[in-house]
């Protein structure tokens, strides 16, 4: 976590942006509530769903490292928020299906 914060600050994020990233993580847990009540009964291949959401989480979470290489400097902080939010959303979607 400390390395991520240092990396985000190096890319131009402010302290309030770091707080925003943390709130995005908390807000994405809403996906877990929705998936547990609406999605679980509709998933036919639960193990495959968990594997795919887990792989997507890892891909999005670690693609933050590529932001300085592929994203314009003015869009780096929103790109971090997007990748963290969507990645954690995928993680929370797969979590209740795993049980």
C-alpha cells in the first residue's frame, strides 16, 4: 500500500486523490452486495466466473504500473482511479460466488 501511495504521488496525485482512491475501494464493495443477491443465482459456471473476475482484478490492479508509459500526464490520476475502481469491483463481484 505504501508503494502504491508513493507511486500515485509521483504521478501527480494529491493527498485528497489518495483519499478518493481509498473511498473508491470502499464504494466498490457495493458490487459485493449486489452480486450476492442478484448475480449468484444466475451464474451457471461459478468456478469459471471466480477465475475470470480474479484474473481481471489482477490484470487491472497491476496495469497501474503501465500508466506512465501509455497515458497522457493530464489523465494519469483519473486512470489510476478507474483501474483501481474497476479492479476492486471485479474482485468484489467474484468474492460472494466463491463461497
